[in-house]
C-alpha cells in the first residue's frame, strides 16, 4: 500500500499571506502522528516563477536546509504548473542545471510508483504533455514491467470540472492521454491540481482526483459570483493506492 499526502497551487509570491498558508499545511503534515510515504505537490509552486519564490519553496518543503525548517520527514515529489518556469524551477527548487526541457521524474515505492509529469507549456496557461513526455512515460512504464500500480501526476486536469475558469485551461489533446491509458492497465489513476478545488471524477475509465489549492479555493458557479474564496481554509488530500490498483482519496482542511 502507498499513502500520499497531496497539496497544490501554493503560488508563493513573497507575501506573508502565501507563506503563512503554505507553512500552515506544511506544519500539519510534518506533525502527523504517523508519516505518509511521500508528499506530492502538483504545480504552481511559485506565482511569478522567480528564483526567490522557488528558494522559499525549497526551504519551506525541506528540500534545502539554509534557513529552512529542517528536512522533510518523507520524500517530497513535485511537478510544474502553468505559473512555473522550467529553468528557475530546476535551478532553485531542485538544485539542477537550468533547462527548458520538460521536468519529468519518477519515484518508485514498495506499494506503487508515481510519475510526475510536466504539463506546462512555456509562456501559456494551457496544458499539454509533450511528445517527449509521452515517450518518457512509455519508457518508464516499460522499465517498471507492469509489476506495480502507477499514478500519473501533473498539473492540468484532462476532464471537464464544470467551472468556466479551469475548463478554459484544461490539458490539451486528452485523446492522446486516453489512448496511452488504454494501452497501460497498470496506470491506476491520475492526480492533478490547477483548479483550486478538491474534485473527483474519472478519465479513460480510471479515477481522476484534483487536489485543493493552498492559496485560495475556487467557488463553483452556484456558490456565488466571486471566483476566489481567499478566506477558505487550506486544503490537502490523502491518497491511498493498494496493491490491486484501487485508489482511495480523503480531503482535509487546516
């Protein structure tokens, strides 16, 4: 069994408000009586993609120790969103050489594997998985040999969520992703962010779970005209992936 904590859309911008909300959920997760297997962060970590924003994120999430809150008690897995930029993301958050190539990575656990995929399009708010990313997913799944259930994590949901804002900036070419999933039964589900609202639906016959936003919560059309509820508590999710590929998700606020 694999247990993931999941947060999304921190939008760190140097403001006290953004920092406090991110620290609030971080402190909650770091203080859990029992550790999870990993924390998954599905994009829009920085608001303006500035290096100091990623440096703050790295300290806050325990990815670097200079002035931070100590190392994370479990692995921290990240993927970029439309507010992120690949070169400063790599340099300041991951400590890698700057590059404009898609930021894709995999983490294998005893109970499953998580593929963090880059759905960002440089300079745009829309999402897409590049051909390079699709090839990487296929090669990574080949290397795993179908022996573990797999979660794909990226920023942009590929399905309609019934709000005009996130539905205007969905993942492009969802049929390509659906075709991949039809070929790959080991993919147990999709984990995304971007919409700033906890949501659960299905895509290509498998679960699609959208994590809540740390910075603010999306109001649905019947909840009022104001789109962003900035006073809503910080949201997070817990995902449980069992050995038979069943995905269960729980949502909390802090």
